[in-house]
C-alpha cells in the first residue's frame, strides 16, 4: 500500500510539472504537453489505495473527475493511461478522452467528468455480477460535493432493494470546487445517507490508509458474500487546487496548510517504522514507485499524436451514414417498415 501511495503522489507531482509547461504567463489552457483541464488528487491516496487494495481485476471500479490515484490502485495500465492524459494515439481511448475519461476494460475501470455519474454503472456491474452468479463486486467513488445528486441517491436505493454487491465510497475533502462542505449540506457525516436506504454506513474520520483498509475489508467482504451494498465515507485532503491553474483565492491559508500537514503517506511511514520496517526498505519501495511513474511519463511523451483524420473514429458505435440497416431511413423512402 505504501508503494502504491507513493506512486500515486509522485504521479500527480510529475503531471503537475508537465501540465504547467508552456501554459504561463497568462495560463493558456490549450498550451503545453497536457492540454485541457487537469484535476489532481494529491492528498486522496489513502482512499483509493485502502479500498482498491482489496479488489481483483474482475471487480468494477467507477471514479469521478479526480481519478488517477484510484486508477493506479486498481491496476490500470500506467503507460496507456499516461498516454491518454497526454492525448496520444496509444492512450487508453486513443488520446480522445483525456484525464477524466479513462477506460480500461482489462481491469474494469472507468471514470467520468460528470459528478456521481459512476454510481449507476456500478449498480449495473453489481447486477451483472449477481445475475452471473459470480462473487465480483463493484465500487463507485464520488466526492462529498456529489452526495445530493439524484444519480447517487437513486443508485443507493436500487442497490439496496436488489441486494447488489456494490460499495459506494465518498471521498470527503471538504471542498467542491470553491464551495466548502458546510454551505452545501447540514449532514457532516455523509455515511448517514445510508440510513435512508437501510444500508450500513461507516465514516473513517482520518485519511489513514490502515483504518480505511479495515473499513473496506468489511464493506467489500459483505458485498462479496452476497450480503448487499454499503456506504463508506473517508476523510481525505485536497493538497492542490480544484484544477491546475486554480489560484484558490477562496481558500483560507490555514485550511491549505492543514491539508499539507495531514499527510497520509507520512502517517503510514511512521506506522511502518514503528513496526520495524527499516529506511533501506522504504527507500527501495519509493525508488521503485517513482521509477515506474517516470518511465510511464517518458514513454507517453514519445508516443505519436492521433491523426486529425481519426477524430470521428470510435465516436459513434454505428455511424448512420455507414450502417446499411439504417440508411436510407424509412422516412426518406416512405416505406412501411
Ligand atoms: C452533474 C455535474 N454537475 C456539475 C459539475 C461541475 N463540477 C465539476 S467538479 C465539481 C465539484 C465536485 O466536488 P466533489 O464531488 O466534492 O469532488 P472533488 O472535486 O472535491 O474531488 C462540480 C460541481 C459536474 N462535473 N457534473
Ligand atoms: Mg470534495
């Protein structure tokens, strides 16, 4: 878990450097090696790693717009994911999806820029697992800013009434863009939402990967054993802006400083040392993690950009103009079919 957390943090720090290249002085969002928006998840590592650590490739994970730590922990192909973020042809989606639209069918991972959008597909994956009689589970991650979305609440209901193997994980980082949590909801503990659907709900108050992993053991074990869904809320921290380029003028310095001080990786390191893991072992884990990230980024930057002529490929599953079944249409011919 330590190695994966270091990998996820180093990934975000390296992407930040790459992203800012060429975007200054007036912050041109389309410039540089990573054009478009970028939401980094430094400070969220304990959640993705503590939960996904219990999952297998055949289990499904859906993530929101801040997905990298979860994707890394789920075992998404790091090189293909990085190429996707850099908009390259060999990316997971041919470089057309970007960092909020990472899909890796080999490990059943998907994410979306639409908040709470991952909840219904996770319920669908849970239903599929149940119908196929497997013990696979599905996990939907969402932010605390999405807990009033209909998609989330309807998904809780459907998962509950159908007794599906789904775990919902709320990552509470106290902020939804520039909106502090207390201005959005009076519910300080998002896990209480579970009570309205007669589900177990647990909140882990600190971004402590061991505590999160323990809570996930129960929730995922329960789903795997056919005992239905549950809801987990975990406290994490946003160490960076909402998106890269966010000057965070709305955020009190004390809040940002506190997020930086509460470092889940240092917390785990302290626990590991207390359990007699020596410096040499920690150094080795850190170097291995960083090397994998650096290799993936170097590789991705050497990949070709997609041909402009490929812009419409894979966009429609069945383009009307190319589908003999659908052209010409009934309306055009006046036929009666
Ligand atoms: C349905 C929908 N509404 C609004 C947005 C715009 N939006 C993007 S991120 C965000 C806030 C998300 O906050 P939270 O869920 O707490 O996640 P965090 O960014 O803190 O990780 C909003 C409102 C969106 N992407 N989708
Ligand atoms: Mg949030």
